[in-house]
C-alpha cells in the first residue's frame, strides 16, 4: 500500500479456526498489540482458543459446515465485534478463494494472499504452467485430459509409471497410479469421476510417477511491497495416508548451494505471480536428490514452527504484518542463515493400533518443557476432545544444534508428555525416533507404512 494512505495495523483480528492454530494466531496478535475474536461451535464453547481470545462468538452447531465453514456466520461475527481482518489458519476456509473475496468485499482484510493468487496456485495446471514459466523443475506431464484416447497417448509420451491427478485436487485425494498402458483408460475414468464429485471439476492430468519419493517443501513469505523471502525447506516425508506425522528442518539432503539455487527460482515465481503472503511450495525429491515442483499451499501450515525454530522468524507475526501492508524487515539475503536443527511431532488423539480418532475427556495433561522444547497445544486437562474435528491435540517442537541432539531432545520431550483419559500417538512417535531409517535421515513417503506393517508383526500393549 504505497501512496497517500498511511499504513494502519489491524485493531482486531477474527480467527476463523480452532485448536492449536487458533491459539498460535492469538499469540501472534497479542505480541502485535492486536485484539482477538475467537469463533466457536457449540461443542467448542470451552475450547482453549475461546478462553484465550479477547472475545468469543458462537457461530453454530458442531458440524463444520454449519460453523467453521459457514461464511455468513463468520462475516456476521466480524461485523458484530468490529474486527477489521480475518485470519483463516489452515484447513477449513484457508484456501477458499471465494471466502477471501467475500471477506474483501465486506471491507475486511483476508490475512492471506489475494483471491486471484489463490485461484492461480489452487489450479494444478495453471500452477504447473507458472512453475514452467519461471523455471521451477517439473516432472514430465500433460495438459487437461479430454478423453480416454488422449490419456493413453499422453501416458505413452510421458512414460510409465504415471499418475493421474485432479486439476482442482491436492493433498493426495483422487490420484491414480498407472503402471501399464492397459490400465490408463480405467484410471482416467475413475479419477475423472472422483474429481467431479470431490472437487466439482472433473478435469485431470497425467504426470510421470516417482516411486517412494521424499516430500520436501520450501517456506516463502512475501509482502505487498515486492519483497519475497525464501526461508529454507522442511522435510515432511514421515506421513501416513497423506497425514504428516513428523517434520524437520533443514532437510539432510539439501546443501547450501542447492538451497540458494532453489530460493532464487522460487522467489521469482512467487514474485511474478503476485503472491503476497505466507506460502509453501511442495516438491518431490527422487532417489537421486532431484526436486520436482508439486503444488503450492497458500496458507500457514501445521509444520511452520520447525522453520521458525531454525530461522528465528515469527512467521505468523510476519504474515499478519504483510497483510496490513507493512514491509517485511528481514536481513537482505536470499536464504536465511540457518541455526541448528528442528523437529516437530504431531500429537493426535487416536487409537494406537487402528489410527481411528479417539475423542473424549482429557483427565490428565502435563506437556513437556525444558531447554529447546516448544509445545503448541489446543487442549487442556479436564477438556473433552470433540469428535467433530480432526484429532490434532498439540505439536511438540524441539530445536538443538544438530539433528542427533534434536532427536535425543524429542525422545526426552515425548517421555515427559503425559496425556490421560484418551489414547494418543505419543508412543508411535517415540518408537519412530528409534527407527534406523528415521535416525539415519533416509526416510521416504513409504517409511511410516513400512514401520506400521513391521509393528503389526509384534503387537504392542494397549497402554499406548
Ligand atoms: C506424486 C507422487 C509421485 N509422483 N506425484 C500426494 C499428495 C500430493 N501433494 C502429491 N502426492 C504425490 N504426488 C508424482 N508425479 C507421490 C505423491 C505422494 C506423496 C507426496 C508427498 C507426501 C506423501 C505422499 C504419499 C503418497 C504419494
């Protein structure tokens, strides 16, 4: 906002989210001297974020479609409380361009990118085209597939194995792997009908498939005054069914030289596409260490703290400042000077054997502490975890001078974490941190699957 208008930091931010990320946003606003409005559903009346925000508004019943996803209720809550901006957090409406547009039309500021930038990066084919234009590495792929014969021709050209992906998809939903020419027609049919119902857009495209890749993502932060920062990468391969379990920064396979090369290309793509907020570019890394652009997430991510721990940047504070039109004030370097190593474990309320959510009353709650340990939690002892939402309770983040020391610190922190009354995945994390592949840093997106299959051979007791 260059010009005669003076820059005005927000007075009050409405947080269109719940749980640990709502708490994270409350904390950022507090430090900026901004008032906070929590919104909540009936079952979240006593949730932690409601207790910590300055004001709270009940916006509807438990089903998210009638509360956290209900745009008219959110706008009404902002108007009633006099909020001048809305932070969407992650999930829910965070990547909904229509919501960003409505917020803006109501005279409020959406704390995120413009609706146009969200639409561009949310469209996987337009994202691929932009990536190609600005020099981001891509796997061989097709344009939108028009019929089965087109899919077969493109698969032959790209080579096998290939993968069919939804143009409007993301996060792993609606994908089909094809290993042989005979499978292409059926995979195309299945993927297109799934895409039509899941994303209201039947269009799919093909891409060369990488077996057991690593998931590596780069954090970007851009303001509205032309500054773009690339704050290094996170290694996020440890996931199960597209749900990340544990993330770290930096990625062991990344060198300073490589990071600087990637930062230069990413910075250009972000700038040229008019992207002006916090964002993440996801890449696959193959066995040779080559990186390929997959998609961009136009929101704050669950795993953002590991980047905060190694860069010292408060990403949510900077995201809010950028949305207010302020210029980011970070040292003038393409790549941040990294300090040490950080690891995050996502603590979920779930059955240790089946991974099914395990809602219920938390009877005892003692989070870990001590040097180098951060806990971003959305719960407290005595509270009942509702069944209506995802089962993330808290995140344990550790930092240490080296990866080895960070692993030791995380094991110690997990051993301290006491959560009574419900089951959690703390013991799973603790055992993963003893796994040879994890300890060596050689994990891929297949590691957790392999680990769980091995564990089935020697069942654990239920005290997990
Ligand atoms: C791929 C792939 C292999 N080759 N694309 C899954 C989520 C979405 N962001 C992209 N995904 C993948 N795309 C090609 N061409 C493998 C995956 C994938 C994956 C990616 C990141 C993290 C975990 C994953 C688990 C299974 C598959």
